[in-house]
């Protein structure tokens, strides 16, 4: 028996000690520097508490010390990516958010502009779980519950309004896919009549049985050829191919990043996460025994176009590189808000990742006209009426706020 837990409530060490005494063969812990809260309970605490008992781990505390120091230093490099959680949270016994999702959901809520509504999101998580049938919450089903919870908070919805408007609401795609049966059949079955209303309102047919049984075979060689044509044969290996098969959008975003910034894997972690200081000099190993000495000479003032010239000295030769200054904020502009019949608005803050229509197209009410992405949560935006697209106010890649007008249907 192998017992694994997160320490969200702060009871992880006690739980693992009790599990050991109850006969568990293995319990999980984490190095002290990486332990506690939504991580695993402290390994050092477990070792110390079990020392000189029949459950003594045999691990030497003196040898754990240097390892812990190493991970303390590593963690400090990634400080900008900390979730902001400062303490344990015993209300996990009420909302049941898995530890692995808790900090992700907290960070995601900040990105969606819902920071002040975090307590409400936790309450809505428990409500969303019941709406979906009180399902086992593991990846990816836990994400479905979290996406619905944030959607409910952003749209000020409760269980009754979810059911009443199920055929027209712009649910996150993960929720629709779950109800369709794309990730399997939950132990207690699907919630009805919610499932029927959501699927019928979108003209979708539920998956019959296990999704994998009806999944079409993936043609790896065809996709390899396609990727090689797009990115070059030397830039595509088996790892790239598998990455694309599993996460096509993420892979394409990475290749776009790589096309702009090159192979950043040659940079030290600290250098990648923190920009150089003027006068600082570093060595960069480029492979094949090649080494470059790079010195940051100066950073000039940001111009009207939002770029500044960065002057570097590479192996003694000065390079002048225009760089977009992301620290400058463009003047804010007020976006039109959806307020009239036929207006299609954004249900929450996010980025437009796909437009299904253009001006002059005829659409039917409920038909998907755009796709919005917010921190890995994609939402298909339905047409609010049947008619012709008269105005289109956004492009793919545009950032939008809640209720921003995306298009008008006449």
C-alpha cells in the first residue's frame, strides 16, 4: 500500500504517521524546502518522528540537510512563479480542491481578475462539483470542476441558473467535453437534465461508451511530414512529434517562441528568469565546444513605438538589438461593451484564440463564433441570435475583458 497526500490543511505529517502505523508500505514526503501546503508533507519531519521506532526509515538527517539546502536555493530561482499562498487552508475539507490544483486555480484566478473573489471561487468549486455529479476530482476531471467554478463566479451564476440556461450559456469547453463523455463516464453517471440540455443546445451527440474505443488512429508519419514541412526536418524529432500529438496548441506556441528567441535551453536558469544588469558579463555555452562571452553595455530609453535598443558586447563586438519593452503600459482605451440583443460579448477576461466567422457571414443562434482562452481554459462563444455578422471588433490574439463586445449580429 502506497499512500500519497498533499499538505493543504497542514495535517499531512500526522496523516502519514498514522498511515505508517496502520500498515502502509510506502508514504510520500517532500524535501523540507519544497514541502508543506499543497506539496507533500515534510520528509525531514517524517524521518525525525519515526527515528528510534519500529518504523525508523534509516535515513540520516545529517545527509538530508545538504540536499535541503540545495533545493532551497533552487526554489529561490523560481520565486516569481510562486502562487502567493502563505499558509495552510483547512477549508479543503469543505471545498475538496485537490492540492495539485489548488495553487494552479489560485494563480489562474489572479490572471482572470478574480483575486478578490478567491473565497467565493472555493465555495463555487464545491457547488460546481455537486452540479457535475460529485465526481472523483483528479486530472482532468478536477480541471472541469475548477473551470465551471470560475465561470460561475465570473458570470454570477448559481446551480439553478446553470440548469435554466444550460442550452445557451457559453460554458468552458472542458465542461461541454466532460458532459459529452470525452473523458469517460463518471461512476455515478452524468447529471441530468443538465447533460441533455447542454448537448441538445449545441447539437452534440454524446460519446457511446469508453472514449478511447472509438478514437481514430493517429497517423504519426503524416503528422511528422506536416511538421517537417512547417518547421524543417532537422527541427523535428520523436519527442517533438509526441509533444504535438498530445498538446498541439502548446507545441505551436513553443515553436513560435523558439523562432523569436532561439534555443533558450543554453541559458542558465537564473539568467533566463532574471534579466542582466548593465555592466554584467556572462559566458554562454552554445554547444560543440563554442563559448560566447556576452556583456550588457547599456539599455537605451524606450521609444514611441514601445521598443528600446539594447547594446550588447558579444566576444568584444558590439550588437545593437531592438527589444520590445513589456514594462511600459500602452494608454488604456475603453472597449465597447455588449449590451444590445445580437451583441456577442466576452464571458470573462482572456485572449481571442480563434474566430469562426467574418463580416457578412450568416450564423444560427448557438453556433460557435469565437474561442476565448484564459489560463488554459478555453471557452467557445456562441452566437446570441440568428442573423448576419455586421461588425467584428476583435482579431485573433486580442486581449479582452469581461463583457467586451466581440461582434454584432443583425
